């Protein structure tokens, strides 16, 4: 999926939250705060259930609002994840560029030293009776 401009995602999110808030304020007669709260809770799929549309118009519009709002919300989260992955890739490339590559035959700095000879039960002085 191609990256969408951050402005587009932010404007879409703000637009859906504002339109939902205004709609529920007018259609259901809720306060601005309750309308905003219901809008955010609905598109984020939390759904506390403390506010429920009672009018037929409110119920019908809520179903459409869920599909549109959830779609915009999902795209916003996906685009945020793409942004974070690209930043991580850029940082990794920067680290490789500044730290360089190590030769393939050299050991890593955090690699454990291997024992020269394996320790067996006879060498450690343990007997089969203690097992």
C-alpha cells in the first residue's frame, strides 16, 4: 500500500471527528462533550455503551458512521505504522553507514566464547547416583 500524506490522514481524522460530533449534537441533542466522546469511542471500536443513539436517524447514521469512521481510523493507524517502520529503516541504514560493516570472519563483539573442551559428568566429578 502506498503512503498517504500525513496531512491527508490528519485532516480526514479531524473531519470525521468534527462531523460526528456536530451530527450527534444536532440529531441526538447531546452536549458537545458527549457527542465528541461518543464519536471517538465509536470510531475507535471501544464502545462503552454509556451513550446510545435513540432516534431512528441517529441509529441509521451511526451504522454508516461506523463504516466510514472505522475505515479512516484504520488507515490512520496503518499509515502511522508505515511511518514508524520507515524511520526505523532509516536509523538502521544510518547506523550501518556510521559504524560500517565488520569483516565476515571477525567475531561479533557480543558473541560468547565457546568452551575448548566439553565438560562431561565424569570430568565434573558427578556420579550417576546423584542424577
